[in-house]
């Protein structure tokens, strides 16, 4: 009798388990239904930004009593911890992302989620940014922030030299002519500064502007990296050094401008705050264009992605939508450029003297894809390019650009 009762109890329990399993199919989000789902969110930010991020998370948690988002701040160890988590199939449900080609296999495609939100949802993001938050023709992250590159110029040095401020639509010939007039050897002032070992990811924008690139759509370096148009770009930068109206720097040139010794340099929006704090009277203008070319900028874009291994994808998507909402864009406006057209309009950023330039460059740079998204061995190629650029721009070597690029393309 006890054995029969035990068998009956076992069958009842088995049916309950099967029933719960059936209810939990699909997205894997039903497992915690009826209780609070906990979402892990990894950020690379640190210090002051974490306070703002936690405030936003607290607001989300208040608005969503069935979801609890926990912030995990990885700081400088971000890539190491994300990689380890993915390898152990224990990655955070939601995470900041930028290097999509590297992490793409561990990220959940978001196209279907975006489609369900309607066309207005996607159209509110700047079109250029989707290219930087995708891989293998799939959207793997929603844009959070971005910067394009512009030319920063010291207004006081321009005024002292009697040189008019640069205007949108100017050319590299214009920049060089201005740099020569602004250079003052007696005062150790240089007209233009650029990195002596530029980041290859960033530097490709100069090749784009001249109708060139590192690789073609098939990922071939030969005939692209060392094309006449590419050689022309590197030669132009080297000649500015040889002729004495430009210098190379360890960084972007921002430090030298803050000391009052450099009139112009190129960089993203990262330099806005530090130049203000240094009391520099500066302006920004779009990148120059090449003869028969265009003004094109690389985009440094941050996104927010979902782990493919997450068992709480619907809840994760709710948080991703919140983190990229108008409310969150406005909250972060002091330290990153908003990615939503509606926020740019409501905050009148298209008329902001400085920020409007970054948006103009974003619109000018829509149809370009970095080589890092086209080749599987980008880290190897990047290291090769770093050495090539250093040998071309090092004042003690100034090696022939064509020979160096021919060798690097092999």
C-alpha cells in the first residue's frame, strides 16, 4: 500500500515537473515568473559615472517591481572579466559593448526585438551608428553614446597670428596653410599636432576621406593599404613634420594645446571637458576634406548588448530599452553625446556651437565600415600598422611611406 502511494506520488510530481517545463519553453524567461527576475548589468565606467548609473538603475527597479537589475562595475578589467564570463557561459545578462567582431558569437541578435518596437523606435537612432553596433549583418547592440572626430583649434593663437578661424568645408590644403602661419619657432608654437603612433582604428578615417581604406570588402590588404591614395595620405602627414609646422605627440595633442603650444589637433568629444577645465579659448570644426575627396570620420560608439546565454531575455530587453531611452540619454548628456534624434532636437544640440559639429560629422560618415569589422585577424593587422605608422612618423626614421606600406600589406 505504501509502495502504491509512493508510485502515485512520484507520477503526480513528474506531471507537475513536465507541466512547469512546458510552461517554461520559448525565451527561457518563464522560469522566474511569479517572482522577481534578477538581471546582471556589466559596465566599464568608474568613479563619478557609476553614481549616475546606479541612480538610473534604481529608477528602473522602482518602475519594474518584477525586475531587479544589479550593477557590476568592471572598470579597467572589463574585457578580461567579460571574456572569462562568456567562456564560462556565465556572462552578465546585459553588458556594455564596443568590440562586436570579437564578442559576436556570445551576443544575442536584437533585430527581432527591435522590429517588434516598430519602425519609429529604430529610426530615432542615427543611422550611422547601426553599422558600428552590428556584425555579420545582425544588430548586436543598441547605441548608447558615440563620438566622431573633429579639429580642435585654439582661438587665441589664431587671433594672435591674424588667421581666420577654419570653416566647415575646408580642405587639408587649408589646414596646412593655416598651420604654417600659426607656427612660431621662437615661441615653440606648432600649427598642428597628431599622434606619432596613431591608433590604427582611428587613422583609417583619413584614408576614407581620400577614397582609400586598409582593406577591401574581402579583407585584402594588398592593393588597398598600399594603394597610391593611401600612400598619399601618409606622405601628407609626414611632409607636415618634415616642413616643420606640425609635431607628433604621445597622445592626441590635447595636452600640448592646454599648454598653449599647439594651434590645432584632431580628436573625439573626449577633449571638450579637459580643454574647458584648462581655460583654453577653443573651437571645433569638421575634419578637412581631400581634393576630390570628402570629410569622413571614424565613429567611436558604445552600445548595450544582451548575452546569448541569458535565461531572462525579455527582462533584459526591457532594461536595454530603458538604458537607451530619452530619459537615460538626457541623464548622461554631460558626459556622452546622445544617440537619439528626438533628444538632440529637444535639447537643441543641433544649434550648440560645439556639439553640432560632431553630429554633422556623424551624418557625413554614414557608409563606411572599419577594417576591424571586415577581417578576423584585426589585432594582428593593428599591431602591424602601429609599427608601420611609428616608422613613418618617428622623427629619427621618417621612413618612406610607400616602402613601409608595401611591406605592411604583405
